[in-house]
C-alpha cells in the first residue's frame, strides 16, 4: 500500500482552501451576476443567510442585480380578500384584485429586502457592510395578452430593460433590486414572472452569470440524479422531455436556456435549501446545482504555455509522494507541445504527455495526472484514448508507460507488463533501478 500522507492541520487546510478559491476571487472581480429568488426565500427566513453571501460577493468586487419573486406574498394577500388564484401555463392570471395584491406584496417585500441588506451588526457576517440598494422603474413591460383562449389581463412580459440605468448604478457599486412589476410607456402596471425579469435583465446587461435559487436541487435526470453540467443543446433536449407542470425546473429552465442562447456565459440553478449553496456553487469546481453553458464546459485540448501553472499544480503533489519523477521546470516549458490537458471551465484538471521515439516506432505515455476531485469520472481514460490516437497518427506501433502506483489501472486498459529490455534504447539508458518502475506496453 502507498504510504499515508500526513494529516493536515487546520491552518494548512485553511491555506489549501484559500488557495483553491483564489482563482475564482480573481475571475469574479468586476463581473456582473444576476441572482433570482422567489418570495419563499424571504418568507421562511433564508434571505438573512443569503445577505451574508451577497455581502461577501460585493466585498470581492462582484456587481450584483437581484430579482425577487412575490408569489407566496401575493397568495397571502388574496387569501385575506378571500379570492382564489388562477394560473395557466404556470403563470398567474392577474385580474384587478390580483394586481392590487401584487403591487402591495412587491412593495412591502422590497422594503423588507432592503432592510435586511442594510444590517451591519458587529461580530456578524454583515459587520462593516456598505451595501447601497437601488431600485426603480428599470423594467418596461407589455401585456401578455390571450393564450389558449385565456386572457391574462394584467399579467405582462418584459418588453425592455433599461440596461444603461442599471449599469450606471452597478458602476457606482450599488446593488440593484428588481421587483416582478413592470411599467408601460402609457403608465400601466403589469405583474411579471420572476424568471422573465431575471433572464431579460441578464441578457440586457450581458451578465457573466445568471443564478436561479430554487426549491429543488437543480435539473435532474431520468433516475432523479442531479445533472451538474449541461450545454445549451443538452438543456434543450432535456426541456423537451419535462412537463409544464409549474415546477421550478419547468419555469426556470426555459428562461435559463434563453439567457444562455442570448449571450449570458453561465446560468446556475441551485437549491435554496442547501446551506451556503450560493458560495459552494460559485467557489467549488463541483458545485451543488446545475450549470448551463452555451458550449460544453469541459474540453480536451493541446496544452499552451499559460497552462504550465495548472500542470504544475497537478503534478507537484504526485512528485512529492514519489508517484511521478520530478521534472525540470525549464524543460517542462519547452515540452509543453507534448502535453494534452483537460480544461474544465478554465481550470486545468488533468494532463498527459506523449514522448515519441520515432526510430523504434514507440511512444511513452508520461505525466498522466488528474485532480483528486475529478478522478473516477473518465478524465484519465479520455486522455489515454487521445494519446493512443496521436501515437497512431505518428505511425507509432506501441505505447509504453513506467509506473510505480497505477499498474492495475493500465492493465485494465489493455497494457501488459514486460521487461525493461523492450524499452527504446534511449529510455532504457535512463531507467532508474532505484524506483523499480513497472514497464507496461500496449500495441496501438
């Protein structure tokens, strides 16, 4: 068995964690996020915790626009008036009474949200917070009209977002708060869907991220498993399979897809019932919800010079525990063209290299490394297949690897153990008898 690595102290764990989130801190500064949440988040007290996360994001230089819903608050107002709600296709049919309830509920909710964002209690996560909240008539709306013979009356849809005005407030470091109420040029007021407001705003602002905080965990597959990453095309396929039943996914996924197709770089669907879900989604590779991107987020590609830092992060721990031979750093820079990497949302999560010995029609698979949190997900196998394909294109007949720890992994993928005498002459002369690496060969 490999030797156990020493347990990290709390201080070392903190340093490791801080180093792991540093790339995100750098990447998010100055970026615009639109965060959408339903009125339930305020009703059940979860918004107080969310304010702490929003304060942290604001402190890191993220520009924030919040879009809130008000469905439960409107329901409560209608119940007080002994009126029943009407919905069609998941949208409220807003008559005169429902519109009055929507305006009252949204107004009170906006004040409550602003109050919570203004807290700055000592010895709390909001200590020293200086969040200024800006709200106003940023959303121009139009009537939804009649669909399937149903007159939606005062229910509207977004016609235009005053992106210039919102950007001006964001540049002044204000947090912009958007209610699900829109106005027409003639002075009419419309009740809007939260998801329409959020997606339209994100598109108008060319936001870097649109985040929906939902009651469910995200988009799930046929067996109920969380689908952590979807391209826009995959999301479209999934959307065709789900029913328009008023569930969070049925409501939010079409707008998430629309935003993704119209320039928003990343759309996240996460659960509001997971502690610290927003921070876990934004500051960890795995996340806790579903990420939707215009194109597949993970790519296998040729390594570049600016990948050196990421490659070193992968191989240094393996060099330290003896799994890999320590490589000369300046030589590594010259040998970058030999490397392939798997890029996951801008982070190098796996690498491998092919060193050809053309005179003997052989190639060495070297420096295969995968981040611990991406292991057992097929990354190593993808790299192996591409290395084999490259070897065939270079007219190589066999691929060999030297390993001290991963013999079984390679054997399971068609390699066979052999002696050092089958190594190319140049490689045989460099063989380290003290390491006693196992030599494995596979015909390609």
